[in-house]
């Protein structure tokens, strides 16, 4: 145990409220000193994965000392949320940590934060590691304007609409995806956004086998069509040139949208995503729906 860990033995001197603690995405030493202080001193600890948090506490020499360690995730929110709110109402300090990275960034916690805010309870950020920001930093792509879009939908129709909405945006795009689906997604991105658009596939950031594969979407799609990468994946995609969708692209986008939406809603969504005239898109949607 090192000296800094020996000093972090708790004591309950953390102010009351919900403390959202960012934790490492790989290297355990990437945690901040403030995060260690909060984890050592909070009255109640909550975690998306209690095993991961226990392991992190052990690495840094932090003892629970009888403090509650509550699992909080999407599948147990109905049970865990009232318990954590009760602690907050009682004036206790509650530290919440995701399995990795920054809370609420494609991780649970939104319901807890929303409930705390609704009751006027303090909510405090303890910032730190973030896979999204780490990938943006090492990608070599513009960072002055970016959009984090999270995980694409799994269903083909929803994913097609999702990509159509992203295509015209003048911002660097950041996506998460599982290793087994990233090859397919790269091919779909090349078709929806343009094969020549530059991108970076960031894998296992801050871990032993960290890798950043750079190239255009067509090159990356070919590279990962068969060779499934391992580990956590973040895709960073360069902003596209401003463009107006051609007739073929409009028709493809409308066909995908019409799988689940009415003619009116499909036309409105595609017109917004592509910048095409609403009247023209609606007329095309009518023709496609009659075929």
C-alpha cells in the first residue's frame, strides 16, 4: 500500500449529496486524487458493477469500513433508486461510479441524477477518464465541434435512419460499438457517409493492447470485415462536406424510414436529415408507399 492510499481511510468528511465519480477506463492509475478522496470518505458507495469498484478500491488501498456498497444499474433501478434517494434525503454523501469512465456517458445513472435534481438534492461531478474524449484526443480529427452519438441501434431499419441523420452533420462524430458488430457498422457508415470520409477506430484505450487504426471508412471497413477486433471500441469519424442528398440517397433513406414510420413522419425525418425540400421528399415518399 502506498502512502497516498494509507491516508485515504474514510472519515465521512465528504459534503452531503450525490457525487458522480469518473473511474479509469483501463489503467488503474488514471483515477484522480479527488476521486480517491470521495471514494474513501463518502457515507454510501454505489456502483454499476460492485465487483469492479471493489477491485478498484483494493488496488488503491481504500477500505469500505462497514459502509454500504449498493449496486445500481438499469435492471435494479426500481429497488436501488429509493434506497439511494433515502440516503441523500438523510443528508448523507453518496458516491456513484460506473464500471468504467464517466458516469451517464452510455452508462447508467441518469434516473438517479434526475430524481436527485427533482428533489433539489446536491449533485456534484468528480471528473476524470472518458473513453469518448480520449478517443477524440488521439484520433487526429477536428475537435472544435463534435457529436457523441453513443451506440447505434441494433435493428437494421432504425440503424439506417440513425446513420441518415448523422450524414449531413458538420461535426466530428463519435460512436461506441461492440467488436462483433463494428465491421458491419463500418461498411454501413461508408455507404451512408461516404467511403472517403476519414475515421479512427480506437481499441482498448489506456490498456496494454491499445490500438488506433486510422484511414478512410472504406479502408477500415475492408480491414475489419473479417478480422474482428477485441476489446472496447470507439469510432471517431471526420465531419463531412456539406451536401444535398441525390435522388438515390433520398430513396434509400425513405425506404428505410417507411419500414416503421408513416409517410408523413418518414418524409419529415428524411427531409430534416438530408436538407432536401420537404415537399419533394413527401411526394417521393408517397410514390414509394404505393409501390
